[in-house]
């Protein structure tokens, strides 16, 4: 799994995030308003790209302030 922390999170944010990733059937997305986090769980055998997730979140106006990869790598700016 990969966990992204945003500056803010509200019901509208959750809808925007869910809409962005809705067509990707190989990915489960769970938003948590109190902690301002989004957890991405890929289907078995599928890898997530930190750079790709960061870019997708940035494009919908939810630029991460922190992204933690499954291996524990922490990003506080866009991965290269």
C-alpha cells in the first residue's frame, strides 16, 4: 500500500479523489478525512509508482505533503 497525506481533506476532496481513480479496477482507494490521508492498495502482483500517484494527486489539486511507499520510503516532495 501507499499512503498520501494532503494539506486538507473534506467530503468534496474525497469525491474528487474517488472520481479520479474510479476507472482503475486494480486499485482500492480509501480516504480518511480526520487524518487527511489517502491509502492506495493495488491488486496482487501490481506495483504502484510513487511518481505516478503524486502526479495524479497534483493534477486534481490535492498535492501531497507526504507520501509513504509500501517499503517505508517517505517523500515530502515529488519523487523523481
